[in-house]
């Protein structure tokens, strides 16, 4: 799921999903009542065999399915690419609303997981003993699939944030690798003053990045208790982030090159965009899409506000068993293999994903990898430590898909006009409160 970020960053408005979210606060999944059983039922289901459908857009999905079917020849997995991100969520939510048409297993990113969990569309995997798998996963990713007291999925990948920087540019302009955000702002000013064609980074207003930064700053703007939702985009952590980012945005120190565009990749290659604060899945993107900058880039811990190591996630997701599944035990058995069996994870990591599994995060071979692209730096040592430093307790909205889709119309305007991001966040909050209440949630009441 790592590279799906390149698609999610350029999503068009998710209105198709939004229209079907409608009765989320009171709807149910329809169809089967979902799974109930034990871990033994999973092994029995694999022995018996059968057919299930799996929706996924990951590059590794086809090879993983082939490996699974080779290991369990009595099971047939119908792999369907139902679209990426919002396109899939639209179809999935339509199936939930209709009470039929959902797959047995669906790929769902962490930010979208609460939407389907709250509508009671996902099987509680703890019924099959999967809560015992907790130690296999990093704390942040395990927390992302435990919603409302239920284990609604299993993690596949993770995206601990890190500072990716162009060492060639930093060295040319005498810029030290910043350890704090104040140092990062100072570096931005120094670089742009020395060469007005160069910027410390590019940001035109991205919801995933903004929420990750608020998370890293200690903000907790979204809380959900059943259908009661509280949104506070003026909390202490949010203001801590805007106090830094406003300096960059208002002073024109951010490149206005749209993320994931051809121009953006060009800027990463020619050094006009000198760094990125982004998820640990980024190395594969740089290697494949910015090949001309091989040897120039390095990785460092995410800057913090006081120099203390603290981090957040940016991207990633897992898979869930839909309650509409007619064979939830078999679906859960496939999911258990998909995201915990070493044979499956080996296939996944070959596609460039960053693991959520503790065994792989601690694997000496993984940690000692020294890509030539990054000048022989053991980048996974930095990225894995970043995974350990993720702040606990973050949660997304149960309508985060919608929230992300209107970010550009609210906070994005502050970027465009180089005005206070806090005002943009206020507009975002007002729109989200109105929307949530209209959908049957009780928001800020």
C-alpha cells in the first residue's frame, strides 16, 4: 500500500463516496452477520477450501494471491482491482448501503478504516483469536485497526514519517540537517535567500500531510465516541504545527509545485525541492521516479519542536473482512496469512512497501540494507526508529474520506493566498461539523 500515496495525493473530490456515507451513523452492513468462531475455525476453513473475493490495488497483490493458492490449493481467491483509494471506497460503501456486492476481504487504508468500522461493516477478527497477533505489529499500526473496542482489520504496511533531504543541495549551500522545526525554518530561509529557485520543500495543501504534522505535534483534533464526534482544529498541537508552517507558507518559502506532478518529480531531481517530510514508503518512489538524483538523497529523523524524538505516521493501511462475506472464516484465514505469514510479507516487501510487522522491522538484513540511491546509507535504521517514536492515541474522523476531499477548498485556500493556516483550518472544521451533523452524527454539540 506504500505507493498508493502517489495516487491519493492527487485525488479528485470524493463526492461519490460522500453521497453514500449518508446514513453511516445508523446504517448496518446488511447481508451476513459476519464471523464468530475461534482460531481453530480458520485452520478448518483452509482445509475445507472454497472461494473468496479480494479487492486490492497493491502492486504485490497478484503475487501474494498466487503464493497463497500454491500453499492452499483448495482455496480460490478472486482478485479484483476495484479502483484505487476513493474509487474503491465508493464501490465498497455502495455495497454496504445495498446490503450486497461487497468482497470477502477489502484493502482499506488506516484513514478510511473508521468509516467502515462505525457502520458495523467489518468482522471483529478477535472472534477468531487474532487479538493474539498484537505483538507481531508496530504499536501505531495495531492501534489503527482497533476501533471501538474491535479488531476490524490487520495491518499490512506503515508510514512512519522521516526527513528525506538532498544532501548535494544541503552541502552546496552549507545547510546542516535540521533536528528541530526552528532549524528547518532557518534552513528554508537560508536556501531560498541564496538561490530563489530553490525551496526547502513543496506543499500546496495536502490533508494527509497536515494531519500527520498535527499528530506529530501532539494534536488530537478528532475524537469519536459512537456517533458523537468532536472536532477541534485549534487544539494545542494543531497551533504548534501552524506556528511553524505559517512561517514557511506566508513568507513564500514553500514551492507551489503540486505534489506528484511531473514538475514535482523534476524538482526533486534537479534540487529545486530540497527535502520532503513524508512516510517511510518514499524510498521506492524516489528510486523509480527520480532516478537521475541517485546518490544525492539521504534520510534523517523527522525534526521535532524541542529536539526530542517524536514522530507520526503518514499513509499505510491494511485489510478487513467484510460482514457480507458468506465464508468469513475462510476470508479471515486468508487475511491472517496475507498480513502475518513470512512468505506473504516477503512478497509484499519486494514491491517496496514498508513493513508494519515487528519481526521485519527488527530483521538484521532489512536494517543493514544500504541502497546506492541513498549513498550507501542504512536508511532503514532511521525509518525503523521513526516507527518506534510514533505518538500513540491518534484517531481519524469516521468521515475522513470526505474531510480529505474538501481540504483544498478550505485550508488549501490559505496556502494559495499565503494567509494564516489557522483560518483555513477553522473553515475546514466548520464544513466538517456541518457535514457530520447532516449525516446523522452528533458533532460538537
